C-alpha cells in the first residue's frame, strides 16, 4: 500500500534543497528591499540648498 507519507518521502529525496532555499532567500531579500524603500523617509535634495545668514 502506497501512503501519502511514502510518496512525500520519495518526492523530498528528489528535491534540490539548496536551490529551493536560495530561491526563497532571494525572494525574501527582494521583498525586504521593497518594503524598506516604502517605509524609509528619504531626505530631499532641498535640505542642503538653504542660504546661511
């Protein structure tokens, strides 16, 4: 009798875990960069153009 656990065991052995981990890490890094760009308040260039005195 073939169970789901048996099929899962066969499937998990065929996977390239390092490649899957690298892909997930790259996706997470891209998401973190995107969220950082959305949340950080970047200074404008106008701050250095003020005249002193």
